[in-house]
């Protein structure tokens, strides 16, 4: 038998490397130079808490702008979002508003009152969730 550890990273497919990298850098991620793979069309970013994402920049821009996993009636299998823990959702909400980043859902309380959450979208429509454990 084996034991799974923590998640190493989340891969996020994007259409424009520079635009996506700038967006995620606003959220506190920085490029990990050891994770730059031009041949693989991917880059790794890490934040101060050690959360890692890989931006895979090989997607075609969507004509509709929607997310095929989230925004159409017939749901497709696949990962729907990444969720990140924050110390204070209220502080995040103030920052998002100041930065002009639209909250697409929430803030709401979930988990029988144990967590407060909100959702935003990146420039390609990928969903990001932010959770405060209450």
C-alpha cells in the first residue's frame, strides 16, 4: 500500500502565456525558473506559501469566452477549479475589488458554516476558489 501526500501542483491550460502569467502574479505567484519548459509550452509558478501551479499555454482562445467544464448545460468530465486557502476572505474581497477582479460567486458560507468561500475567473475563464476556514 502507499500513502498520498499533499498536492504538488495544479495544471491550468491557458491561451496566452504573458496574460495568464501577469494575472497569476497579481495573486502572488512568481515564476520558478526551474519550471520553464518552452518545448512543453508550460511554466511553473509558486507563491510564498508554497502553492504551485503550472500554466500550460497551448489552448486556443475560446470564441464564446465560456468554460466548457462549467458554463454549458451538458457537463464534460475534467477538473473544474483550483481552491486556495486564505487567512481572511474579507481582506481578499477588499483586495479583489480594489484590483478590479470580479467575484463570480460569493462570498458564501459552506460546509455547515465551517468555511467562507468566493470564486473568480482567470482571463481564460478558469475558475479559482478561495476558502477561509472558520
